[in-house]
C-alpha cells in the first residue's frame, strides 16, 4: 500500500525509518484526561461512547509519555500489542474511524531525536489528513447525498438553520419518517451510528440547461442570449464566418465564432468553450445526451439565462434553483424520530476554504468510492448564507473497488463498472460512457466519450477518439480530435485532426496534423505529412507522403497507389497501383529527382549554358573490372522572346567498362536517329554528345549545344541506369 501526501510517499512497512502503518482506531482524544478513569468503557471520547476492547488513540496527554494506541478496559486502558511498551513509535501513523472532530483523520507520531520508545519517551502525534492538517486538503465521509434532503423519503421534514439562527448555527434539524432510521444513498443510519460523516452536496445548487440549434445559412449571425454569474451579467453573441457585429446590449460580451451551417453540436461545443474561458465562477459542462445540451451550474442564485433582443432560438431550462449555502460535511445525531445534522469540525462554520478541497466517499449505492471536489473562484466562508455557496463536482469515478483502474479528473469515467480492468483514464469528462472497457489508456479532456466497452486503445489529446464506438479496438490516437469518429480496429493517428473522419477500415496509419482527414473508410493506408490525404477517399493500400499530397476528387476509390512529394496528386483515375512522384502544377513542377543512388537521376540545370561550348552534364564512377550502361534523354531549350525559342529532345545510350584501371566508353543514338523531336521557331539548333573517360575511373557525359541565335540555353536530362549489377552511383555536373 502506498499513499501520497503532497509529494510524501507513505509506504506500508514496519521496519526502518519509513512511515509505518498501524491498524485503525475507533476514536481519538481531543483533550487530556486521567489515564486510570477517563478512558474506561462507557466514557466519551470526541462524542463516541467507548466499549470494551475498542482501539483508541490517546494523543493529548499533558504527560506526553502516556500518549499512544490503547485498548479499552473497565478501568485503565492497556497498550495494544502493535504499539506496546518498548516499541519504537517513530513515524507510526494510524487512521481514526469515528468522532465529531477526528473522524477519518490520519495521525503520525513525529520523529524525536531523543527517542520514540513507547512508555519511555514523549510521543507527539500530528495530523497528516483531516484533524486540522493542511498537508493534503483531503476530507473523508462515509457516504454522500444523491438528492436534496427535502426529497429524501426517510426524512419527514428538514430545516436548515444558518449562521446566527436558532437552534445552533450551521445545522439541519428535522424529523425521520421512521424512528431511528435515516437512509442516504442506500446506507441506513441509526442512533448506534451517531457521528457518522455525510457529504451533503445536493442542496439547491442552481442548474440551468441550454439546448442549442444549428446555424442555417448564417441564421445565428449577430444573435445573442443573456446569462448571469453570481457577480457579472453577460451576453453571448454569435459571429458566423466573420460577418458578425457585436450587438452590445449591455453587460460583458462573449463572442462565439461559428462557421456557416455549423451543426447544433458544433454550436454547443464552441459556445461551451467560449463561456468556460470567460466565466470563472460557474461550472459549464457539455452534455453527452443530447449532444446539443449545455448544463450550467451556479454556486449562488442567479438570473436564469434567456434569449436576447436578437434571439438565438435556443431552449432555456431551469433544472434546479437555489444558493447551495447549506452544502458541506456533516455528522449525524439520531434520537428516535429526531434528526440533527451538524457541520463537521474540519469544514465547520466560519472556516475559510478555497477551491480544490477533495471529499472521498467510502460507501453508497451511487457514490461509493468516489471523490468530489469543492469548486470556488474565491475563498469562501462556511456557514454564511451569502458566502458559503459550496458547489461539489465529481472528480473521479467509483473505481476503488476495481483496483486495476486509475481514474483522475472531473466527471471522469463516472460509469466505470466492475467488468473494467487495467484502464488509465485522465482528463475532465474523458471516458464518460465507458463501463466495462479494458486496457485502455485515455488522456485528455472529453477524450473517448461515447464508447462503453472499448479495449486496448491508447488515446491522448483533447477530444481524441471522442466519438469512437465500441468497434474501435487496438487503436492509437495522439492529438486534438485524432481518430475522432473511428469504428474499426488497429488504426493509428498522430497529429491534430489526424484521421478525424475515419469510420470504417483498419490498419491505417496517419502522421501529421490533418493527415488522412479525408479518409472515411479503407484499410492499410499510410499517410504522412501535414494535411496529406485530406481529399475524400475510401481507397485501400495507398501510401501518401508529403504535405498536401492527395488523391484527387475523382480518385476516391483508387487502391495501392504511391504518392510522394509536397502537393503531389494522383490525377489519372483509370488504374490502381500507380506511382506519382513530385509536386503538381506548372509553378511547382518537379526539378530534381533521384530514385536510389544508382537507378534514376533527373535534373534541370540551374544556370544557362553557352552555345557552342562542351559541358559536363553528369558522370559516374566505374569500379575496377566493373561496367556501366544507361539511357540518357536530354532536352535542350534555347529561351528568348517569342519567335526565337528552340527545343530539341534526344536520347543517348551510354556504356563504359573498367579493365584493370583502363576505361573504355561508348555512346550511340536510338534507332530513330539523333533527333527524337525538335521545335524551332527560327534559326538552327544542333546538339552532339560524348561519353568520355574523365580520369580517376570516371565516365562523363558531355553535351555540346549550338544555336544560331546564341546563348541562354537550358538543359534538362534524365538518366536511367541499365547496368546488369546496378552498382554505379550517378552524379550531377562535371567529373572532378
């Protein structure tokens, strides 16, 4: 067992100087007493009546040597065997089960340099949780309410008595429907259970609901609705596709940017995001069902939201109303049909508390093993009608009974059930519907919100796999909205919006922001690059690499194609298994390509060549006793004004052999002659070629272009190696 208190790890051990646990005690003292009489059976400690053999912690004795853990007798208590006389009590801790002050508190015997030997040295106990401790801001309760006390059928009548009221301040008084029987969340309490701690959290928190509508052709532009927090009046207005103007009806404006024809769910999402960022003292949550619903919780009485002068057409509903001033931690006192619920001492009347207190619930049909967080934008004073509006929201699901799950976050995996195991779920509202999922790792707000029984998925990022179904298994998603709608297995997406729209299809891999955004189905696709594969597609077995590389609109079902290069696109739609290399478009045409070091070389010159000069264009090194063969296609273009342009395309066959260091080369033209094609607007253009020994085992391809119109010559060439062994590397330019 390990417990963490603000970076202090408490490990269960009974040896060394690590913290050492001892079995819990029923009650603990609050004041000093006479050891021989004050702790006998029948006496009271912290409101608890002692009975024979009760374990108690005596920690407040004037003579600190008397402190320790005891067992109750009819007279003087005796020390327990696990902390008996002569035992070293240094760093021993125990948990107190009951009591008006000390219930659920943890106490540690602090280290004394002079010794901590029981019945020899003074023993000083300090609280580490509860009992006034601030090391952990964690409190404990036996159970928690699920409805307001007024609607609890076991309570006939109930009244809250605020500060300065009568009877005593900050408590509930009432009458039970059945004598000696109070039932809260399935747990029954009687007089024998007096001083049980209960979290009361459902008293009059005001909750409003808004149901959004879709934008139809800009119908929401410039519309607005009104909403108030406990401190500020707001208006929320809509700016559709940048065409809106702030209506400025008064109050603080919250602008929501929409896109024309946004769905009701998209309007809901964007509204919730904008309101959450602007309104700090209200809790604003997206509803899972309906998907256009927003719940707004206020820890104080506020004006209900409503449409403004330019109405949105949204639906506004009041779910509950009130100010939450009576919520908090209470302990029970039952006598016949009389019921009193008094505030606990760790959240007592007048306490100044901050946001971030946590209440851990032990039992209950609904609330068992849950954690609830106190939400407050400013420090609040418990027990004052205007200042103690305590709003508790669920921070973790009831997973302690399913010990292989780890859950952290507000409203995280609230439905997780006993069939679940080995899940790690972190993030507000993540895993909302998951009940029997297994071996999932879910990290990110609103991640994986729809599926109920997914398995072996890893998703990290806000809204990642948010709408994935139960059919999504063995998927990996990293990034905002990655794999957001997947309903298939074995898909991997890394990057914001990667494979966001994929529903069917398996074994797809996408890497890069927006990668694979256009794929709705299809399997075995590999997509790499920013917004690669964003056009609609259902193809299978495609490889798309390069920013903005895509199948075009008429190629949505092409299969087994390879598309490489920034903005490269598959245009021809007649065949599968196509290879496309290079950027598309006249202004971004491919200028340099090499496939392997030795199979294909394609180049366009970067500087003009002179007319009549012999130029080294490319070369290769032929190893000793090696050989080389290739086909070279050249295009010589003489640029200039219209009427003075010339072009000639030719192909050449080049061979070379290295015999013990002596290089033999040869060159010949194709069967169709030296000139394959020519276009001359005026003048003459001739081109000759040579394949020569350039020394050092290098064979150099040389070209001599001669134009009657002068220089400004551009050369483009492609070399395809035809060697039997393909060992030779091709190099651009003149041999060294």
